């Protein structure tokens, strides 16, 4: 890979002095009217040094990926995207099934209530029939004595 100006560290050496300090004639002042100490003239740097926010880093971090690393990263990203798509589809399917089940439950709730009432009625009738049969059996036992 070729080395950029930032990586070579020769940025300031390739700029003339007037370009580096252009627009920096005014020094910022503190609220009390004093000059900020970091903007005072420094020996060997000329009259107007660059403010800290404009100072270029000496050694920027270089993010270099080989072709294989980039391909592996691309593959991992594609797998993650596919996984997210599958999970979204599965969630959508599950939400549809849940909505259908809730609708079916709402439809069947009145029928369930009706069937529960019917079962209760049948149990009451069964108890009445049992009591009548027990009375008849007791009357038959009384005749045989």
C-alpha cells in the first residue's frame, strides 16, 4: 500500500509557514480578558501556533485488512444479515400464528361457555337420576322383607 501524507508525518514540512498559520491571527481570550495559555507563542513555532483542535496527529492508526480478512468479514456480515432476515421472518410467522390462535379462541369462547353449562346441567340431571334410582331400590328392598 502507498503511504499517505498523514502516515509519512511530513504534512507540516510540506506546507509553507503562512498556510499553517493562516486565519490564526486572533488569539482566544478567557472571560477575564486574558489570553489562554495554550495559544501563547511558543519558541521555534512562529508567532501563532495552531489551536489544539487543529493539530494533526503524529501517527494516525492505520486500519489495514488483507483481502482474506476482508472476505471473511464480508462473509460474517452476510451471515449476520441472513440470520436477522430469518429471525424477522420467524417472528412474523409466530405473530401470525398467535393472532390466528387468539381469533380462534375468541370464536370458541362462547361455545366453551355453552359446553361448560351443558356439562353442569348434565351432572345435575345425573345426580337427580341417581337419587331416583336409589329411592326405587330402597322401595324394592322394603317389599322383599
